[in-house]
C-alpha cells in the first residue's frame, strides 16, 4: 500500500482542526497540511451544534488554558468574522445571580474579569432592564459584559474551510482514522495510509478514543453530557444574551438565552448525562458496549454524588417535567406568559467532557498531551469554539516551530 507523506496531519475537521490547518498554511505556506474527517462535512458535531457565542473569558481562573485561549481566540475570531463579512451580533451579555449561592460568586467573577482583561460592569436591576426589558434580575443586580457576541457557527466553519482550501490545504471527508502509530507518525484510514511529521488529534467527541488508539496512558474516561435547547415562538425577542452566574465548581455555564440571525430566541442547553457519543435523539447513535460502560460509570458517580453529579441529575430531571424549562428560565427572563416554548430538535449538542478517574472530578480545562509525533487536544468543551484561534497559535508555536 502506498503512503502519502505530509508535514501536518490533523484528525478531525471541526472548528479546532480547521483553524489549525488555516493558521498552519498562513504561517508555513510551503508545508503540506491534511485534515482527515470522518463525516461528509465539518459541522455534524460540536462545531455545528453550539450556541454560536463568542465568549469573553470572564468565567475561567486566569491560569487556565480556557482563560488564556478564550481571551486571545475571541478577539481573533471576531476580527476574522468581520474581515469575511459574516453574520455577527455584537449584542453583549447580562449575567444574573439566580440563587444566594450564585450571588456569592458575583465578586469572584468580577475578579476573574479583571485578571483576564475582560471589560465587565456591575449594574443595578433597573440599569439591566433598560438594556434588556425581558431580563429578570431577581436580586436587583447583575453583570454586563459588552464584548460577548453571537455568530453563526456553521457559517464560520465553512468560511474557514474555504480559506484552508484556497491556501492549498487538503480536507478529506468521509475518511475515518482507524489506527494511529505515534512513534512513526502513521495514520490509517479504510482507504489509505498517511505519514505525518506531526499529527494533531482534534477529534472532539472522539479525541479520547484516538488517544486510546495511539496507546497513550491516561487517567481520563469519557463522560458526555447532552445539551438540548428550547425555542420560543417568533414574537418573543431579546437584544442581549442572558446567562445565570453559574455554579463555578462545574464546567457548565447553565441554561441561558441565545438568539440566532433570524432573531429566534432559544433557552438551553441542558446538561443531561447521555450514554452514547452521537446519541442526539432517541436511541440513535448508541453502541451497546459503550452504552453499558457509560451507564455504569455515570450511576456509580451519581450514587456517591461525585462532583455534585447527583444534584445535577435531579436538576436535569426537573427540566423533563412540564413547566420545568419555564421555571428554570423564569429566574433569568420575564414576559414569557402565553409565549409558546417547544423543543428545538434541530439544536442538540453533546459535550466532549472527560472525567479524571484518579482525582475524581469533571475536568474543567482543555487538556493538551504530547506523545511522540502526536499532539492530543482533549476535553475541547466550551469555549473551544471561541478559543480555537488562540489554541491554534499555541499549538503551532509549541509543537511545530
Ligand atoms: C450544547 C453546546 C453549546 C456550546 N456552545 C458554545 C458556545 O456558545 N461558544 C463556544 O465557544 N463553545 C461552545 N460549545 C463548545 C464547542 O461547540 C466545542 O468546544 C467545539 O465545537 C469543539 O470543536 P472541535 O473541532 O473540537 O469538535 P467537533 O466539532 O466535534 O469536531 C471534531 C471532528 O472530528 C471528527 N472525528 C472524530 N473521530 C474521527 C476519526 N476517527 N477520524 C476522522 N474524523 C474524526 C468528527 O466527525 C468531528 O467533525 C458548545 C458545546 C455544546 C455541546
């Protein structure tokens, strides 16, 4: 079998893989770059199924990768979107405390904003309602973050794909990587064998599987959570995004509002444990072996309430009950009486969440692991869409110079 040689091979053609390819071709135009993607497009998973929010970086402790690359990535992503005249709503975000506990986290968030260089203002309930008449500041206080914006994530990814191709990069769809030899740099698909000077594992929901294929020792297991959204009927409009001040012990931002380019307002996403990597609806995308092991692993953690997972599960159960999502959203927004809310089946995502089995916690930062010729990007959870430009800079500087 013939072997195609490349300078850089990227496994996974979602936003993280595409931005890496794009930046690589800008930095080293002569080098050959190949992206290998198992689907027939770049937006089947996280990249095409997220809220499309360009996050500011206010949430994350300053020393984390999420803080560093969210802040640097967000600025670049915004510039990119503007330079290509793609849709963007620079609407800003309101963060509201929804309980005594989240009220206590407000000063910590403001401190993180300061440390991360994010513009944020504490405002009174009246000031917030003047900005967004539908927000419901039950504690008469909240944070305004002007930088936060919304884009169309599919449009962004497809634009970067066009740029990669224009710059001479190759993107190979319908090719699943089935083997990785990290020592010699070989990558196998059902049709072809490739050899890369460097290989980047940007396989999102499957990044831990690719890491396993290449034999890297790991203390992590996969623990996916589904994010489901609900859609308001079209007469309900919002100018700002409204988020809760989240439980900072968990890597989730909480149910919030987001709107799309047509002005449709959604609330979500949920954080429901799910027992298959692609189990977007019903019984689809379930594999029996994985289903059994994820079910066992989750219920064990739930039994011992590891990382507050039992509390989270009960809260999620509440969202399944009639009126649950109205109740959840009523601590953020008002004027929803009589406005129909339905499940947005077109908008369901699954988080590539990993769990640290040694330290017993849901990993809350991105994890980068070097193994011979391979660099693995694990736990590419939110805000990896926002952070993709920053992450790409770091990986090119540290692993490809
Ligand atoms: C509900 C939800 C809402 C979110 N909202 C936001 C938000 O508002 N803002 C934000 O910044 N982030 C958000 N995120 C996070 C964001 O969507 C992800 O972090 C981001 O999409 C990760 O991109 P990726 O390229 O790593 O993954 P993906 O988009 O999943 O791409 C990985 C690709 O690898 C491919 N692949 C997997 N295995 C193989 C293989 N063996 N061979 C070849 N190809 C393979 C997959 O098919 C996939 O296309 C959200 C996530 C969820 C779930």
